C-alpha cells in the first residue's frame, strides 16, 4: 500500500485529503472476496483496487460499471479479465506483475544455487484459478531439464505443516513457492517451515527474501502498486479504464539472502551474486 499511495501522490491525490480508501482484506480466504466486492458495489465506491486474480474476478463479477484496477501475477487476457492488453475495454484495466510466467526461470535459478538437487518441492494453491497454468510452466522446464519435482497444494494454513512433512519424507532438496496472494499472507510461516525443513527456497517477490527467505525473482511489488495508484488517480480525475492499457513490468528483481545461504551451508555462485539486484548480508 506504500507504493499505491505513492502513485496517488504522483497525480496530486492524497489519502484522506482527496479520497478515502476503504480497506477489505480476505486474509487469503478467497470465498470471502465475492461478498466483499458486492458490499463495495452497494456502497457505490468510485473505484476498486483488486490485488490478485481472485480479487479481480470477484470485482468483475460484482460490477460492470465501477472502474476496477487490478494488480495480478496471472495473464489477465487468458484469465478472462480483459480482452487485450492494449485495448482492455469496459471498466477494467491494471498491472500485470508477470509472476506466473517466471516459474520456469525460478526453477533454473534454484538449480544454479542448489546444484545437484535431485528433487525439487513445489508449493502451490489449487484454490487460485491460475494455479494450473503457473504450475505447467514449472513442469515444462522440469521435463526439459530432467528435473524431478514433487507438488503439494496448500489451500489453508492448516495444510501447510502437512505439505512440508511430505516434502521432507520424500527427501526434497529444494523448494519453489508458486506465486499466490495467500502465500504472501503467510510468508513468515512458510519461511520458518522451509528453515525447519532445511529446504533452500525460491520465492516470487523480494518481501520473502527480506524476511529471511533464501532467494526471490520477480517484478517489484512496490513499483507495480505505484503504477496502480497512478491509474486509480487518473481514473478519479476522469480517465476511462477502457482507454488505459494494461501495463507490464520492465524490471525484474533478483534478491539473494546470503545470511540464509550460509545458515543452509550453501555457497551462492559468484555469477548470481554479481547479477543480483540486492544481496542481503
């Protein structure tokens, strides 16, 4: 939300001075999103910021007139949110974080850091409509490189411990956490479980790495929400969502926590340390 407010400020709008923001958080419980969206529509809000594909789907189902600006890792076209990037049409536009399409790249990076990983665990959430497409990207790269993977779907907090027990029992050597808003809510628990299981893990956004995770690769959450704030501000001032193309990130961050690497007994290749946007010592 810091990035979002910054985006508003860049178009000369400030929270509480020029606009009031009503916050609704589902805490990763996607079944609560639809009634939340319906409530906001009943209140006749001036616009909706939808964080993630499940929230965007709920908002789009709730209204075809109130402007919606999304920030999501899924492809908004194949997900049915907008008909095209350049001409979104209707009342919906936003920012594509391009998280899901980087799953294969993350698997390659993980293999560089954990050389010889015989089995890589993949944590996903089948409640998210984009989980299958994002997982297929990882599976395609795994097949092409001969990398064996084991997948566990976690749909709520209670299933997390069982997933990591499965990873340990099957002797996974490393972990890839698929992008999902639910995992962002519970990122500290996931990081702790990965540490307890001695699993070097790669994540989709830098917030995991700054909280103690090993490595992350993805676009900047702050920058994506700053752009969303800019779009919301422009819409408040009269711009039409139909005329604002869906934006895509141009910069991707590789963040490595060297302190965590040492705890795990890993020597991160110098080539990755040089290429990293940030190395946490």
